[in-house]
C-alpha cells in the first residue's frame, strides 16, 4: 500500500478497485480512506496546524492538495488566516470573512509517512468491512445458514460464513457431536452483536428454533404456512417435542411432518445427530395439550392451577416411569412445551393428597367457624377450601348446598368474616412485634399477612421496601416440573422467587407498591428545594 500513495493516478485507481473488490466494500470508501491518509501525511509535512484537504478524482485519478485559510483584517494565526492583500493574490475579490483555497504542491512520501498512510487506509477499510458485515447480518437473526468449520478454540467452533465469521459456543452445540476443520455445518443465526472488534455473529445448533427452521425446509406445508409449529422443546442430542397445528382441516399436521415412510422427519433427525423427535398435535385446550405432550404415557386426569401456572397430572401406577421418562426427560420437555410446571402423581398419590387436603380443610373450618365435623366436611365436599371463599361468595351458593338454608348461610359468612378479622388482628400484632412500620400498612394492596412476611424477610421500613426491585418483591418462583419416582435424582434447591411471590400480586401491583414506598424520597427532595426558594 506504500506504493499506492506515490503511484501514478492510473495505479491509484486500480489499487482502489482491487481493494474494494477484495473486501466487498464501496470503491468510494477506499478512495476516501486514501484521501484521509494523504491529508495526514501532508499535515506531517507542512505542519499539523494547517487545515489541509486532499481530493482524488474518482474517474481520472488526479490528486489535488490545498490549504483552507480565512481572510481577516489582522492576521493572528498564520497557519489558518491570511490578510486581505495576500488573499487577493490567491483569489480575486476575496473579502474579510471568506474562506479561500491555497493550492499546495504534491510531494513524495517518505518511508515513515508511507507506513503511516498505509495504516490509516487499512484501518478505514477494516472499519468499512466491519460495518458491511454488520449491515448484512443484523436482520438475519433466526435464519439457517451453512458454513465451513474454520477452527475450534476452547470448545467453541468458528465457522466461515463466506463474507464473515460466526461462532457456535459450547453451550449451543449438540452434545457429543464431533466437528472437524473443513466440515460443512448448518446452524441458526442466534443474534448479531456490534462490537469494537467487529460484529459478533452467534450461531446455534441446540436452540429449538433450529429444529423449527429445519422442519420448514423439509415440510413444504410449514414453509407455506398451512401447518404451524406452535411450540418446541429440546434436550439437544437426545430428544425433542414439537406441537403442530394445521390451518387446513383436510391436512393431518403430524402425518405431513413425518412424511412418507418417515422421510421428512428422518432428514431432520439426521441433521440433529439422531435426536428423537415426538410430533404432537397442538391444542388450545391446555389439558388436552398436556395429555398429548406426555405421550407415550397415558394420563388418567389433569388438574390445572392457573394462578401458579402448575398442572397436576394423575397417571396409572404402571405409567409413572414412562410419564417421567429417563432422568425426568419426558416430563421436563412436556413442561417446556406447554409453559406450565407439571406434577406427576400416581392415582394412589392423588387420592392420598386429596384425602389429606380434605382433612386439613375440614379441621380448619371446624376451628375457625366453630361448626361440627359433618357441616365442615359438607363445605369442603362442595369445593370450599378457604375462609375467604366462604366470606365473599354469594350467599345463594352456600344456601344451595343440600341441608343448608339462607339463615345458616348468613351465619356461616358472619363467622367467616369474624375469623378473618381475628387473623388480621393477630397478623397486625405479629407485624408490630417484628418492628414493621405502620407506614407500610398504608401502602396499596399490602395486607397484614403480607407485612408479616416482609418483616420476617427483614423488610421493616419504607426505605427497605423502596430499595427492592419489582421482581424481588413479587416474581413467582421459576416453574419446574416436579418428579415423583423412586430413585429419582435430588432436585435443585427450589427457587423461592420474590418475597411476596406466594400472594399472586401482578407486575402492575408490584410496581405501584414500590413507587408508593419511594414517594417519600421525592417529597424529601422537594422540601429543601422549596426552603431554598423561600430563602
């Protein structure tokens, strides 16, 4: 590149064309880089204080070099200013305040100046190449791309994508898959990040979307939108599940994805290194979809807890191990596919659990409502499980129970309200004994029971509460499938979520509580400002 600066004009343009073709960037960017390099070299030659400009004719290759000076009445800076008299010699009619051009002669570059110019041009071209790569790939996240393995570094695979390089990190590779330099690999463009050293293109072969895109390539109905993959879950290299639905009632979505003699699904399986794929019909009904997702296990009953996003699935005793799968794989994938935590119970477990809850709720009603065992059991049998349900439900629902009347319903609701008030008073006393400020009781949505929970967590003042993020206050614990089987591995410590996660507060309610707790901060800021204004 050193010769490029001192080369004749034809060679200058030829070099610019060659660099532009090699780096796949605009020719004008290369010429601009050359102009910048010449300007820097000229400033080093004539003085850095001069405002020197260079221009290369993109058609003929002619180089023009000049200095820009301002016409002034009295010269103070001889590098950037010129008197009116001297300005007239350069440009007739020059007036005070004008900026005029003072042509400079071309010069031969020395070795040091040529090396500096070379570095400037290389840097400019490199920056333009990085910008081109980012612009080319920034909107392609989610696409499948084919590349050649260039090298393997610390378990991460660097892939040559033709005009750029991508990396498949270790956690995004299919376990036990062996790739060698020179192998052609297909992968999903996960994300593209602009960094100072150039755009980083992150690829994945383990993401569920990689499997979705492979099916779109193999199944024309998916590509055309007739069949849609509504959900997907993977245990990379081992097993996967996808939920599919057809917009055309005459087309079987599962059959279309499997293909003639399994040809379509086998093509995907081979690309994913033998990963077994369960293709499941998707259903808008959560219970039906869960039953399908747990295939090949048979399900006897499904109970959904919408509030906690948990699903209790009851299976026959001989289906328990099949429903759970090896190392909990089947229930874990079904949980990911449906977006709900799934508890697998045998019919014996479910019966025992129901009996235990029945006894607990009956004893609670006997104690809190001061009723006999028979009446308490009738309430539980009709679906009542808490004092709040008895206190706040329509009286007609209680009166409609066989053997009940309006007078009994009214009395039960009155006793339920009194029991709730006793609980509230007990919680208030416990909250105060924990040192929780009364100011917290004035915040929206917080009950005395919630304040007790906050006090036990060490949150006793407005500042303590105001320092929390919304997630730390109300975020629900992470949904994980619960596995119940002999010999199952011990599960990880349970994620407890936010301090008040058990109370089911919404994100908007959590935000309102936090902002109300922080209100006094802004009031404290306004008071000194007002006092300063009065002064």
